[in-house]
C-alpha cells in the first residue's frame, strides 16, 4: 500500500516539475520575443539595412544548401513503384 502511495506521490512530483519547467520556458520565450521585437523596431527606426554584399552571400549560401539537400533525395522516377491495392469490382487484379 505504501509503495503505491510513494509511486503516486512521485508521479505527482514529476508532473509538477514538468509543469513548472513549461511555465518557466513559456515566460522565457515571452521575454525573448519582447526583446527581439524591441530590437527589430530599433533597427527599423535607425534605418539599418543589410549590406548588399552580405545579402548576396547569404542568398548564395542558402541556394547552395538547398541544391545539396535536393541532390541527396532520391529522384521521383527512381523510387520503387508500389502496386496499388486490390479494389473489389474495379477489374484490377494484382500480378
């Protein structure tokens, strides 16, 4: 009996700790969001712009990464074909 109570108590403590961590992380995310919005507004007000060279370099890097990622995927026409399921009354009979 006492072993069951200890398990229930431990489960309650674990649930409490999980909920507390979620609340803390939620508050941290809110504060980070406020800070980042404030920084974005300050940059807009100051007229900050990303230098054209840096913008082009970043876009080139993104395109290259996308190309490498797409090259790693199998081509659609090289994937193995699956037989469609047999549907009663369709006239299709699997081989």
